[in-house]
């Protein structure tokens, strides 16, 4: 496409050389000033796009002004009296340029200036001759044609700009729609995976929980029976019981993931839920010295949401941020939390942003971070962020991650004001 554009530009430049070269071989051929002015017009036309590209605001005005000056000089050197020069149509060059570059009023002003420049050549002629009614009529017709050409070209130029603007707006809307469609497809695929894995997890969890209960009961009974006579056996039975408790907790997480979300909606202030989550994580990880920066918008309205589930979302995200910053031995640990009104897809609500100064999330796993059973932690299960995404989806909101490796992670959660609607 770029090659075709360059070819088109070369053809246009060739046409300028051809037509202005044709003027150069017409009388008066021996007038050196005429040839120099035509050469100046050719050179300026070739570099006009470059000048306007460098000076997008003032360039068009410079271009039209220079063309008016060159047109006036050309007429002054191509006739005994410049006003009678056969080269007067050269003034269509600045007139048409003004019609292309400017709006209706500005282009008319530039056409009036070009007409005055043309009529300025009348002054030296009036020193020797008298303007007849026929001559005045000819001048008036020429000036009127300048304005007619300006109006006609400007009408097409303005309409063309309007169509280009419409196409740009349509392109932006189409790009936004495609983005929403890709998000919807990703959400649909994730929902399908969640549904399938949820059914599998529920079945496995129920099947595992029953023998776990038998194992735990047997271990506790064995521990009580041999507590005095076989201390080693009792200790081993205690290990069995504790590991069963850990497995039982894991099974409970599987069930939480698989269980349908039943939201208990009630009006609440998200900023208060976030504050409680921050305090809860701080008490759980007191050894991590993290500076918390709060950025809450003023007069935040209440929204309908499930308080316990929302608190679980924020505790999970804040805990992940704490753990990510704990892996950095150097640098200040700063957790930035922001709550602000937000509108998404025509729904009003609130956006909660949680940003840390940890190592960030590698680009290759960023798309999988919300998938169930995917984890980058050695002792992780991969359900934390999956459950977070499921809770947010149940509220008809969205969650997204932005991260540059080495510059922390930024989670943003949008919760609509009325998810049931």
C-alpha cells in the first residue's frame, strides 16, 4: 500500500512538471523572470506537503499566501500590463488551495485576498489608461469566477472531510465493538471451562469427602486407643488427622468453586468493605511492612452487592499483592488502592483498583491467570483468582489485569450498581 501511495505521489509530481512546463514553453519564452517564477511554483508544489506536515496549523496559511504572491509576480512579468496577462487563471491555484485547506468563511476570505492581489495589478495600468465599462465587466467576471471556483471546491472538500470524520468514528466504534466481542468470547470460553470444571470438581469433592471422614475418624480413634501405650503410633495418627483436615479444607475450596453463586444483595459502601479487607490481611501478615495508599473518590454511592463475597474478592487480591511484594528484598513495598465511580457498557458502578510494587506478572501467563487450577506458586492450588473471577462474574462485573514485568501488577474490578438488572 505504501508503494502504491508513493507511486501516486510521483505521478502527481510528474503532472505538475508537465503542466507548468507547458506554461514555460508558451510566450513570452524569453522572459527570464517568468521562467524563474514558474520554477518557484513547481518547487513549492513539490515541497508543499512536506511543509504542511511540519507545520500543520500555520502551513496551509503559508501555502496559500506564497501562491498568491507567486501568482501576482507571474502576471506582472507575462504581459505589457499584468492585469491583462493571459496567465491570470494562475490565481485559481491559491483559490483552490484555500478551498481545500480551510472552511467556508476562511476560504472566502483567502479568495477575497487573492482577488485584491489580482486587482492590485490594475493600479499601474490606470496610470496610463482608463478603465472602460467593458474592461470593468471582464474584471468582475474573472473575480466572480474565482469565488465560484472557491465555493464549488470548498463544498466538495468540506463534504469529503465530513465523510472522512464519519469513517474514522465508525472505525473507532467498530474497533470498540470488536474489543467487546473478543472480551465476550473470552468470558464465554472461561464460563464454559468453569462450568465443566465445576461439575467435575463437585463430583470429585463429594467422592473424596466421604473417605476423608472415615480416615479422620479412624485416625482419631486410633490416637485415643494408643495414646498411652504407643506414643509413636499416636503421633503418626495425629499427622494423619492434620493432613486430612488440610485435604478437607482443599475439598471445601473445590466445592466453593463448583457451587453456584447465590448472591445476597444489599446496599453497601465498597470503600468500607475494602478497608475491612485491608485490615484483615494486615493482621494475617503482620511481618510484611507494607505502606497502603488509599485513593477513594468523594461521596461514593452505595451499590447492591454481596458483602461477604466482595470481601473475599478483595482479601484474595490484597493477599496476592502482599505475597508478591514479599518476594522483593529491595525496594519500598507500596500497595495502592483506589475506588472511583465507573461506567462500563452502559452500566454505572464502581471500579476498585489494587496496585502493588511487586515483580509483576509475566506476559506469557497473563492470559491464564484467571483459569482454574493455574498457579505460579509452589504450594498453590490455582483456585483463588478463579473464584474471584467467578464472584465478579456473578455480580455482572469484570476483572482485568495490567502488569509490566518488574513494575508490579494492577488488578481492576468493576462492580455494577445493580447487578440484578
